[in-house]
């Protein structure tokens, strides 16, 4: 069994590092009065798990009947294939219609169903930033018509992707990255319970996992299980590097080769294909810079670009300007290195 599921929180006290959010959700559960909500924060900080805990506290044995989770990122990424594969949508899916039309029908149907032994039910959109604008506009109207019997909850890493017509109707809850000492203690607790189920995991391994996870508890637990099962020879640094980290590393590789155009294309891919905001791109480049090109001037231009984004109207212009600035710095270093050979 995957440890991220085995040690997934089932009740509010099991959610760690989000005390203020948990207290607010507990108040909603005690008062049995829940508004529409938007849960925002980085991956692996407990957004979906906290909502599941809320559903269990509200509905008990009727949780399954009154709690619906819609994986929006999978739905709109895979389209018809996802709808055809999911049995729970089979009676509503119309193959001759578009994915958006099917999505609207499914949500209207689920929102219109009467809750079982409750005043309202929960309809949760996981990865809500993947919702197209047209789908969000449709959801706004459905929210208005179904607010008496259904609460809409949006879980997202990118709250700016949610249109104001929806976000203004939702109570915001923000999940922060978990502090390293808290992640460390949680991993040691899991290690103590799983002792004997694989190769020994050393304290140094846990320290490396915590540093690589950067507040993402789900990622940390997953890496812990990989090391516990496969052993240390698997290479923790390679395992902990995400796909976006690899693209960021490719940016510096292109700049080392003097190909600024390729570096700009890779930076734009982080926004277009991977859905990162411009500030998240800068954070990813900063992490790569520590590994690939640890130069204080790189840190300085990254910080300047992050500040410029506050007053920018076009993120792509600022990111391309950042790439050019980093290219000049790396080009200077390459010239100095070549001239001293």
C-alpha cells in the first residue's frame, strides 16, 4: 500500500501544520454551516485531505453519498477518454457533444441531487485552476441556482486562475508549505512504524528528503517510501527532481551553450505547458540556479525580476528579459573561463 494513502489524514487532528485552517473547518463542521470555499496553497499541504476530513465530520456514514470529488485537471486534460472510462459518469456522458457540454451536464446533475440526511452536500473541484474560463462561467450560474443544497469547493495551487465571479463567492482558506522540522518529525514517525519493511532509512536520508520536498508533505512521504523500499543506491537527488526542475535545468544548459532563444522557449513552456505562474517560474529557476550556476548575480537578477512582476502587464516580457540578463552573466563567466585556459 502507498504510504501517502496509508498515512493520509482521516480526522482533523491528523492534519499537521495547518492549525488555523483546521480550526476554521472544525467550526464549520460543528455549526453544520459551510460556505462555498476556495482552498489555495502549494501541492502536498493538505487541501484535499482537509476537505475529506470536513466531509467525514459532517456526514459520518453518509459521506460517500454527500461528497463528490471532480478531478478537473484529469477531466480537461484527457477529455472524452476520461469521461468514457469513468463509470460514475456513464449515464450522463453524451459522446456526440463536446467535453464542456458534458461537464456542464454532469455538474448540474450532481448539484441538483438532494443530499442524504443533510441540508447540503459538498462538490469539490480538485485542480480547479485547470477549469477553462467557459467552464468557470457555467459554474458561476450553477452555484447561484444550487446554493441551498450544494456547497462548491475549489482546491487550487493557482488561485489567480479562478475568475473573480467565482472567487468573490468563496470563503478563502490558504495552506502554507509545511515547516521543515514538522515534515522531519512526521517522516521519523512513519519510519518508526515501518521499521523492518525494507532497507534502513538514515537520519541523513530524511534530512535530504525534507530539503528536496520544500514543504510538500506528500512528496516527502513518497520519497521516504522509495528509499525505504529500493535503498539508498537509487539516488535521492534524481528522484526528488520534478519535471519542471529538469526544464529549469535545461534553461541554464541552453544559456551555457549561448542559445538564448532555446532558453526563452523553455521558460515559456513552464508557463504554457506546465501551468506555472511567472513568479513560480522564477522560484523554479532559483532552485535550479543553486544546483547549476550558483552565482550571486543570478540571484540578484531573479530578485529584481520578481519585484518587476508586481507592476508588470505582460509576464512573458519580464521572463524573456530575465533570460537575457542571466545569459549575459553566464556568457561573461564562459568568456572569462575560456580566456584563462
